C-alpha cells in the first residue's frame, strides 16, 4: 500500500482540463471570483 493510500488520499477523478472547462469547474471558478470580489468590496466599504 502506498503512503498516499495509507493517509486516505484517493486518485483524482478528472484530469487537468487544458483545452476547455466543464460546467462544474466554470461555476466553481466564478463562485470563487465573486466571493473574493464581495469580500474585497466589503472591506473597502467597511461593511
């Protein structure tokens, strides 16, 4: 048994997406952008 298996890590289910992205990845990227943008704007406005 490899070290990563003993530590509970599993193999990646998807490969790196180079040419195009799927819907789930696109949504997760936009969610991250929006979250950080809202936090940035909120910190500048002292909300």
